[in-house]
C-alpha cells in the first residue's frame, strides 16, 4: 500500500522529515518498506531555472546559431550556444544547467546536459523549447517566459510542479483500518500524542455543506440477500460533465500509482484511498426501472465485466442488479454496460457494506483482485457509508458541475453492534513485562477511537470502533496499546525465564536428522511439498476415501483445497515435473504429515476429529545409478527401494532378523510389501500402479515407500548402540538349492529356517533363482546360503550337518521343498 505524504498532511498538521515519519510508521506496526520521491512532472524540472538573456550575438562560424550570455541568478553569467530562431536579448527563458536530465515528449529516454564546444565556442547549458522540457510538442523556438519573473527562479515553482514523498507500507492483512490516508493519520496522531504530549486533531474533510438539490432522479433499493449485504447507501447526481480530472486530483492518484481515468471514477478512487471505504458509480441511464436489487443469481449466468471478459457467475456471487439485469459484481468489479463513460450525464453513486465471506469467495472464484475487493474481503467499516457518499457527492458537484438529484437512500436492516471487551490493567502489565501508567493507556485508547463505557482501578469496559474488525479480544486491545506505547520503550529484562516442556521431542528430532543424513548421503534428494493438495485427488484411491479427507472451507484455489492423505501424489507430481525437463532419474524423499478426518461430530474437541500422522516417503524412478563408463546402467527396481529401506532400518538400530515382510494389497501398488517389526507395522513399499504413473504424466515406472515415523521412533527410542567385539571363532557357510512351488516366497524359507535354528544361524541369503527346462513349469529353484557361527567355540562338521539336516527337513515338511 502506498501513502502520499502531501496527501497525509491534509488530515493532520505536521512537518516531520520523511525519514523520521517512516520510522514512526514502522514503530506503530505499519512497516515502511520503501520511501520514494514523486513529481507531477517527470524529473520535476530539477536543475532548470529561469534565465535572463543579457546578450545575443551571431555565432562567428555558424549562421543559424547564436551565442548568448545568460544570467541565472549567479555572479557569473553562463555562455550558451542556442539554435532557436526566436532567441533575443532581454528575454526570460528556461535554462537547463549542466548535469540536468531532460525528458523530451518525443523521446522515451532522458538526456543529460553536458559542457560542450559547438563550432569552437564553449556552451555551459541549454535554453529549452516546450518539447525538450516535456510540457508540450512545439519545437518552433525556445519557450519565452513572463519578463517579470526574477532570474534564478526554479522553473518548477513557475510551473506549479508538485513534489511528494511516497511511503510503501507492507500492510498485514488484519489492518484494514490503516488501508487509507485517514487511517494512517489516526495512528500517527496517537503516537505523537503519546511521545510528545502534543495533541493533533484529525482533520476530517467537512461534509456539512451536503444538500439535496432536487428529487428528479429517484431510485429504489431492495436488499434481497441480507446475509451478503448488511448496508446499502445510494444517491443520484444529475448534470455531470465527465472529463479529465483536474491536476490536483490526478497528482494525488498518480503519486500512489493509481492511473486517472475520468473525473467520476477518479473521485471514487480518491475517496477510497482517503477514507478506506470503496464506492462505485453507475451510469444512471443503465439502471432499468430505476431500481437497485442486491441478490445472488442462478449458477452459470454470463456477465461481462469492465475488462471486457465474459464470466460465468457462481450461485454464491453477490450481484448489484437493476429491475431486469445484473449491473455489477458487488464489491469486486463493475459491468461493462453500466460504467461511467464520457457520455454519461447522470450518475448513481453506491456506498455499501458487503459480507467479507461473500466477497472473498467471489474474488477467488473469478481470480479478480481490486482495490475494493481487497478491502471488503478483509472487513470494511459499516458506519462510514453515509460520510463517504456525502464526501464523494460534494467532490462530484465541485468538479463536474453536477447536482444531487435524490434523497440519500440508506438501507440498513440490522445496524452494527460494536464489540464490548473487558480490558485489565494487570493483564497489560504482565504482557508488557513492566507497569504502564493508566493515564497513558486511557489516552492511547481514546486516540485510537475506543469508547470507554465503564472503568475502575482494575479494568476498563470498551466499545471497539466499527472500523477495527481485527480487535475481538482483550489481547488485541493490549497489542493496540503496546504498538502506540512503542515496543522500543519496553525495558529489556536482565533475567529471562523459560518454561521447558515436560515431554522432549529430542529423540524424534535426532531420528529425523539421522534419516535425512543417511538418505542424502546415499544419493537421494530431499523435497518439500505443500500439505495442501488438489481436491481432485480425494477418493482417487479406495484406501483414502473422500469421506476421510480433510477439506478446507475457504481454499485459496481448487489446487489447494484439501489436506493431503498421502505423500505419493506430491512425489508423482515432482517426478513428472522433472521428467518433462529431461531429468529422468529421480531419487527423492520427504518427511512430513498426512491428514485424515476421523468423525463428523463437531461437538468434540478438534483433536478427536482429525488425525495427523508423521511420515517418511521415498520414491525411485528411472535408472538405479548415473551413466558411467565403469558400470552398467540399469533401470531401478523394487529391490533397489527395498535395499534402501532395510539399510535405513539397520542404520536406526532395528534388528533386521526380527523384521517381517508380508504381501500387502493396495490399490496404490501393483506389487506391495508391508514391513512389520514384532507385529508392529513400520511401513510399506511397492511398485506404483501404472495407471497412476500415467495419470500424473511420469515417464518411467515409480517405486514408492513410506515409513510411519512415530512407530519407528517408538521402536528405536531407548535402544542403545552396543559395540560388539569381532568374532573369535570362524563362520561357516553352507549353500543349498531348493526346488519349491512357484507360489513359495523366499521370506517363507527365511522365517522357517530362523525358527528352526535361532542361535547359531547368523545370516540367510538368496543368491540365485532359476526357472527353466530342467524344472517343471510350476516349480522354481532357490539357491540359498546359510551362515552359521558359534561365539563360544569352533563349530564341527558334525554339528553343522546336524543343523542343516534339521533345517532342510522342516522346509520339506512345511513347504514341500526338495534338494536339487
């Protein structure tokens, strides 16, 4: 938001340097991000002065040039070579001194005046024509000024150039009260009164001269949708002349970056930035039946806005209509056929209060953001509509020659009730960390327009002004007092008290850091996705039904309308994004939360209605290693992901021999495996269904896995790392080839062998799988190695053979395995 210093001084009588005022604004919570100079004329005629031509002689070496001696108010006159045919002794002329930048009408770039030699004669400046000064197109000769103007007078003074300082304020969304020059002035007054003890009155423009000239143009107003429109004020003005605005009005708007359009529209914009209240002007002759109806229309009706775009209306869009047609999207954008043009002679002026929820939904739905919607959707002042319309009507009469031709119609079915807040001095002092004088508190609150309806030694009962929609609680009032009191005035304590949580998250933080370090060190890239995701993903997978999705009531867009139920979709979007940019090998991980709705019972505490689960998600796609001369480039497989997961679990201290892998059925995966530790689900991994991969436009098969971080934390917390000495006795390996049915998984062999010999059997490894001519079609051969070791003594062949026979016997009995 931009604030003009000159404009600001219309409402309070101050003469504070701009830099100091910027610091004051920042102190009050209106952070000044930039301070810039504005001039009503480009360059502000800086460096241009009035000169008196003392002599004018022909150039000795050029017939069309003159050598002039020019007095610009200094002791020594300047010598200037001029080529204008009308230059003459005794004239007063505009002179651009050396170093001045000129902005000619016929050029998009400035040029700088420098000392030069022109046909052998030194020239120290330039006598200017209108087009060279940027104030006209004439180049027939130099500009000749009033002979009574003293030499040395700045040309800017002569041309009434307005210079200004403009503050760019980074306004927080809650501060609708400061979205205007009067609102900012109110804060400055409160601050200076507190700091200096001097009271500056807030000089509201006087509207007491407002009067109705006649009743020739009556209009009726009907608010059908009272939820959307709480107040609607209107009047008509006849005999207006729509044309370019006067210079002072254009300068005000130009200073804050608003492009002037015509005097009627410019006045509504001026009052908006003066008071903070939006207004809208209609061409009276476009209002059929001379009736205004505020209502919603059926879904899908076409409406063309001022920008010429035809839009399909939502059933929630609040519309300003005539007796037969829509005229304007309320509080957002006018219609192309009802706006004020240069042919308009009669105007209907609107000043209303619209429900922020309606305006916000409409602005987001149509992706429209205007100065009016920006204020309405954050909460306008319902009590200022009458003042704003009177102020605008008086300006329209003054500038356009119009006359108010109807009574003010003010439909206000449910008058606004001011919020009542109890404010405790003790609470203020506790938050501030030091006592603050009660008299200062009372002064600050009165300067900010809070009404004190009751008070005693301990507390105040306040009525919050209607324009402070953000003040709803005692703590908000405390913030108001402290920002004017100045946070810089709060003493810094010598001691700091810190409350520690009874439950530490140190284990969780350490585990997350360990997981991230391990994966990053093994070639994975960490990614961060938004917890909000597209509503179209709701119900895409049966295991994540739409009924369990957490939807936002007022999403910023459909793409951010739901809390994610799984991190898969975000990682698939990332994969497709990379694939489309020739990055085919994707190895990424993400730690974050997924969300689930547990119940629709809204009487319960929010923590009972929603579930938030911390997850680690990993995705692999493309090849398993970068291209290189020394290794074969192979596509990534499910087993690459499985290796990563088991290495990760091992790194965390999980005993892998106690991990179980069980086939998992999911409409997310073609093939999936659930990972358990002592019957506790830690996570799952799988091959993402091809139909999902194609839906997200990823180009290669994707392998996805997820770990439940809280479950993993519970498993590994309190597990101390134990250093073990190297084995004193040798290990022995025995290899066997087992023929089994094709439906038998290696995990079954692994579990049976461990169950048979849990003490001496240290490792079981599958190193070959064979299916072929020498085996029946329903059989396959597993080549399995068994590693045994006794930590107390050396194993004998007799002991080893006995163990192996027992293992093979169990495998034969349980799964029908045969030795090859």
